[in-house]
C-alpha cells in the first residue's frame, strides 16, 4: 500500500471515541465494517428483508459510526431497561422526566417500538419506552428474568440532572483492546501489512526490532484475527444475538 501515515486508519486519535462505547455500540462498529453488510446496504431497496440476517430490524448506514448511527437491533439485550407507566404508584414515585435524564439523548422509532439512548461521559443508558408512557408520568422499570439490574437506580436516573464535568479515569484494558482491534481491522481491510499495523498502533520505535518470532508480531496477529472474527459474526455475542445462520459468516463463504 502507499504511505501508511496518510491512511485513514493510521491516527489513533480518530479511534478515541471507541473507549466510551458500550457493548451494543461496539457490536455496530464491527458489523458496519463487514464487506457483505455494506453490499446489502447498497442493495437494500431490492432486499428489504436482509436486515434480520444481521440481527437488525432495519439496515443502518455503515458510513455512520456509533456516535451517529441508530441501529435497530433485534430485542433481547440485557443492557436495555424497559420503562412502563406505573399502574400503582406510591406517593413518592419517580416520574419520567425526559429533559432531566443526563447526557445527550436520542430517540429511535423503528416502526415497532420507541427507544431512548442517553450518552454522557463514560456512560450509555438504553431504554425501551412502553406505549402510553408520557413525560411526567409515574414510571416503573423492568429487566428480563436473570438479567443483571441497571448500573444505577433507574428512579435516580429519572430525577437527577447531568453531572458536572470530572476528570476521566484511565481507560480500562478491555476498552483499549477494542480500540486496537478496530484500528488493526481497518488497517488490514485497507491492505496494510502486519508491520505497518504495528507501527500505526504502537509507534515506529516499538516496531523497529520487528522480526518473525517477535512478541509484537504475535500481538498484532492476534488483534487482526480477533477483529476479523468479531466482524464476521462475533459481534453477535456483544449484542447478545443468537448465532448466525450456518455458512453466512464463515471466513471462506462466497457471495454468489
């Protein structure tokens, strides 16, 4: 390939938003890079039912990253909290107060349901709004049996204002792994060699002693393989979707 320094995948700063994504947003980042998904997006007028094979209710534009995309995933993820009008509220019941929910809010209607996504520094909350729920109503929340409870009390979330800006902690290793994996995946999709990937991710000095059996080479190879596996169906685990139909996402599957 040409000079990697001018390639779209080379600057790590372009991937910093990955550090703040939740599992559903990460699933979208891997899915939108799949070449076959991009083909289905271009053919969406001729293939209106193609979305379900990818775990979506409707195809979303793969040019949009997780900050701007609104993928309508098939239901079932434990991270989604369902909000209902409280049929028997106590005197001090929490109310649904849309404008006091902290963070940047996005509403998504996919024809069957209304979803609310609220993103703030280091957090992403996802809600499914039941029909009939209106601003100011007493609200009750539900999660599926066996699913973990919301990260913090839903009633408190309905009542409190957005927090003041605070210093963010160092990103956890799991978030850095996703950043490096997506950057390595973009590099290999663009035709970069393993050494070019190493230079882009870890710097030219780190790759100066590149050799066949080096630890850095093994690390980069694992990142490349991980990214390819997540793109070709592994993203479904992040979105808590059932396994794909056999053959569709296999590495050697060929589109007719």
